[in-house]
């Protein structure tokens, strides 16, 4: 724990931009690691394993709290080249848009969904997202391109209905 707590904390802080939340996620990460080690007792590469647990802990937290909608929605929608009629001036419509985006994302292929969530919604770099998804950067770019196109198509169809 002493060997990796500082680097894991920095990683979680970079993901959350919240000091106290990063501390909480760090504790939860080590708790999960402890539980897993006590049940299996064997991990060959501890550092990548801990980072993976930290990442999944971060994702689980945001799924539970639905904090994924504190992104720059206007930038994300603009990247999809959607009609300006989808842009909003009030928070009710913003909330509806995010719910719609997450609903359509949930129906897409898992890797495309994760790639879009990490890069477009959470602000990860291509390199970070590729490492977390265990794919190469060109494959990540392909997943993003196809996923964005699919999401744009789904959102346009929803507007037409």
C-alpha cells in the first residue's frame, strides 16, 4: 500500500479533479485489492492490477452517482455535428439530452461505448483511454469514429421521431 498509494492517488485525482473523492476512491481501491488478494492470494503484476482496480472503482462511482453529466455538453454535442435545435438554454433540456446520450450509448457495442465515455465524456487522452481499454491507439480512434457516427445517427433518429 505504501509503495503505490501516492501514484494511485494522483491518478484518481486526475480522473476526478476532487481531492476528497480521490481519497475515498483510493481507500475503496485498496479495500477491493485486499479482498481479492485474501480470496486468491496471487497477483503477478501488482501495479497494473491496482491501476485497473482504481479505474473500475472510478467508473463504478460515476455510474452510481450519475456524475457523468458534468461535462461540457455543448462541446460534446458540437463534436457530433447535431442540429442546433438540440442545444439548450435550460438545465431540464440538458438533463434530458444527457439521459438520451447515455441511453443510446448503453445500446451500443461495449468497446465503442467505453471509448466514447472515456475520451468524449470524461476527457481522457487517447493514450490513457487506449491503455485502460487495452487497445492500441489506432484501434481506439476507429472505435471512436464508428461510435460517434452511430451515436449521431441514433440521436438524429430520436429527434425525427
